C-alpha cells in the first residue's frame, strides 16, 4: 500500500497489474483530473509502473512535475503538497495558467528598447513602427499591466475573447483582430467593438471583405450622427480599417493572397465593392526564419499605391509583419507594425481553446 496523500489512497497489485483509486478528487490513471465517479478503476500493465525511491509507483505520478521528488511518494506529509498541487492545477482556468505573474511592464520596456535600437540602426524615425501587444488567451489583468505602462494597441485571434475584453477594458484601446475570421462572425465583431476601435488585419477573401463592409454599414446606420450622414467628403467618412493578408510563404496551412497578381486583384475588388472599408495595409505571417517573406510583402507596396486612392506615399501603406522571434528583422525590411505576444506576456496556454 502506497500513501499518496491523506485524500488519495492507491492499492498496487503488481501481479495483476491493477490499480484501484479511492478518492473524491483525482484518479491515478489519467493526466487530466477527473471526478472519482467518472473513473474509479483502471487496469494497467506493468509498463505503467516504474521503480522510484525504493518503491513501485504509477508513471503518471512521476510526470506531475519535476519538483516532486521520490520522498514525496514515500512521505505522507510531503505528499499532501503534491495532492494540493494536483487540485490547484485542476481548478485553474486558462487565465490562471497564463503567467499572471509575468513582469509585463519590464518586458514591454525591453521590447520598446529593442525597437528603438533597431530603428536607430536603420536610420528610421522613432515613431515609424507600431507595437501591437498580442494578448490572445491572456487575462485582462495582464492586459491592464501593459495598458498602465502606456500600451494602447492589442491583438487578438478569437472573436468572443476580443468582444469580452473590449467590453471591460478602457475605451481608448485599439483592437487588432489578427486571426482567421469566419465570415459569419464579422457582424458580431464589428457591432461589438465599433469602427473607431477596430482593425481587422486578416482579410484574405472578397467574401469576408463584403461581410465586414455590410457590418460596417449597419454599424454606421446605428451610430452615425446627422453630421456624418450628410458629409460628402469620402476621406472624412468613418470606415472600418482592414489589412489584406498575404501568404508570402505559400504554405497550405495559411490564408492569404499567394502572389502579386492575387493581392492586386483582391485590393481592386475591395476598393470597388466595399465603400465602408479602408485598406490601411497588408499583413503576412511568413515562415519562421525565412526573412524573404518580409521582402516579398514590401515589394507589393509600389503597385498597391496605384490601386488605393487614399494612400499617397509608400510609407503610408502599412506593413504588418514581424513577431516575437523576428520583429527586428522585419523592421529592417520595412515593417510599420509588429505583433509581439509571448515576449511581453509569457508563454500561452491553449488548453481550453
């Protein structure tokens, strides 16, 4: 008989390879923590056991964490802490597993310093690059730490998460939707966040653009003042800012126009069919370590200037490229907007996504 804690008692019968667990909290045979009623008895083979600290124990308990020593498995006092860790891990949500203790302020300052140094070395103006803090899966508590340190642009990948955060965070935040957007969720996104606070950076099809255009038109009808309704100056009319996505790496797993012909065609179609949208730039994710993807995106600027009437100079067309691992290389190649997440907020937890 091996005591794991005062709440978990495991009977090990090596000759039959059987483990029976008596607990209201956990079982020994599944990495997820399940109610005892759901998983009471499991038949295991000898491969599920190994020798540790002079005894035979289930492998799963050896995998709980590197800080669980063999003495925890033989000492009832120390094993209480292991059980408490199990229960704590089970109760934590994505937010509580998302590096709440990350030093966001210091991380943000470090990223800003790196941006500044890179711009200086490239002879570019200090304000020529926008930092979008990618906060997907992160709790509002961490976002507020960044906000209090002066950050105002945040990037999200999931519609429901962005909508929730926008409803609770300060109203002067600019939200960038940077993930794949289903056309049937375009209306919810625009209606909930509004035209002034939203930029959709992942427009890769005319179908999606039209959905966003319709959503923007509806929003304008519901929110526009009389002065805005009567304006004849298109440059002053409120529009939804978008970026057209380019698949510069030609990877099947990524969305976006695959070459200059496709991106120019998409831009023309959006201008012709979507009067409530304003194309502010182009975006790419690129392949890790392949900096030629950045060069490819930048090469489309000249031709796009001929299509987008509100873009007067190349430097006015946004280039959204560069993330935590390569944003300095992207800046060297002309990026005007970088998307940095884990370097600021810490590693992400996608377990509930």
